[in-house]
């Protein structure tokens, strides 16, 4: 059985006529940057998340970078985040010559542990960037309360959690700024790189819009140092189609995720995701924690089932961050989990037959 890790081909086939029509309209108009497709997308995204402003941009990484630039983050500032995530979260902090300050994760959710944040706050701390990892929103109420107490800004890195719900609110609308990614493999993905920033503050939204277009407040008049962070119209066209079907896909992701959890709950040596009762997960990845990862990886790969590891080495142990002075043992939970995680196929288009085959393979020879 040939199983895709993420089945983008089936998704395209289902929406093919709609996507082709939208993309061809962009081609015919020759308006490849900005325009009506982007305007429609931004309005729809804002409505979907219940925020005042959704701002399309060139990637999830640039969404985080733009948020920090708009907050005037500079050399010497400290930003608290998690070491157990993709490097983009800390990379943008370092790019601005600010200092990533890591806090270990919760052993059940793999998101940043709010109880460990306050001890890392110093007079140089300016913001906290929790990551809503694997599709489940972090403990935002606790994080926002800590931030409010210390006059800090919270930026949700929602690059894996667009569409998830936290206590009745959508991810990207649970902090001062929300940032997401539309990389093709994300729950809502385009056909290239793309992202968005979500904010309720009108002045901040305007500043972000200026910075993402080379700092221009009007043509050839540059108010800030900016970047080329625009989302192109073809990607907006693709996202408009996919967003119209997105709720159905989120429901399917939850259904498939729950079937995995139920089907694998009694398999020894495997821990399935723990989703807190006041939120859901869009399962950007379906990630298991295994006592013997190599054995599980070999078992699945020998059966033709693709796997991935998100993430094999925590950020504090990466060569690029050696200058921060962290060492092995500083964040024991992140280090332990990174040695045990493995992600298995997940997409709204994973068939019952495929999923049962994966479950049966994992249960086989289990004693």
C-alpha cells in the first residue's frame, strides 16, 4: 500500500476546477501582487479568526519577523520562547540581534510550560512567543496573565495551529499578535510559501502593512526599514478556495486524530497526543512519543508507511545557538521528547483503509 505522509494530490483533485478557475483569473488579470484576491483572503481570514485585521505575507517565518520588527525589537532585547520547535521561531529573534531565551516544555502537550516562564523574565525581556505545536494551542490564558503582569507582548506562533480552537476562540486570536504559515503541508496550505499576521490593534496593523512593503507608507516614501514580505495573488487565490472548505477539513482531521488515539491507546511503548479538554487540535502533525523510536520507524518504513521526526534536536543544542551558552541537560523535557517523537501520516484525505493499515502495523507484534 502506497501512503502519502500528507495527501496534497487528493486535495487538489477534489478542488481542481475551483483552484484552476481562481488561478487563471489572476493570470488573465496580470495583477500578481496584491489586488482583489488578496483583499478577499484577508477579509475572510479576519472573519474566520474573529480579529480586526488579517495581513497576508510571504511566509510564516516572515510573519514572525514582521511582528517583531513592528514591535521595534532590537539588539539586546530578550524574547522568551520554546526550544522544542522549528528553528524559525528563534531564528527571527536572532536575526534582529535580540536574544532567544528558552523555557522548557510541558511533558504532556509539548508546548511551553507557563510555570517556568516567570523565572526567565529580566528587565531586558520584551515579548513571549509561545508555539502552538503540532496543532494544539498553548496555555495562552496563563501566558497572557504573566505577560500582562510584566508589561510584555505575546505573539502566538500559530504556524501549525491555524483553525484550532482554544476556550471558544480561534488560534491567531488569543494574544496581541498571531502569526501563521500557509506552507503547503500546513492545515491550510497554499502552493508555495505564504503566511499571515493577525492583530486587533489598528495602528499596529497599519505599521505591519507598511513594513512588509519595504517600509513604504506611500510609493517611494519610506517610513520604516522594511522587507519584501508580500503574499502574491496566486497564493491568495489558492487559499481562497481552500479556506471555503477548511471547516470540513478540520473536522476530518479531528476525526482521524481521534481514531488514531483510540486505535493506539493500548499499544505498549507508544504515547498518543494529549489534547486538553478546553481546546482541540488540527493535528498539523500526528506525533507519537515512542520508547523505541528506531524500532517503530523501521516497522513503519518496512511496511511502506512514511514517517518524519518533528524535531530531532532542540534549538538550544543547535550549532547556530552555541553562542547563547546553553548545554545538554538545560531543558531535560525538550531533550527527552526530541529523542522519542515520530510523526505518522495525517491529512483530511487519509482513507479509512490507509489509517487502519497504519494502526494495524503499529499494533503488530506488540506485547
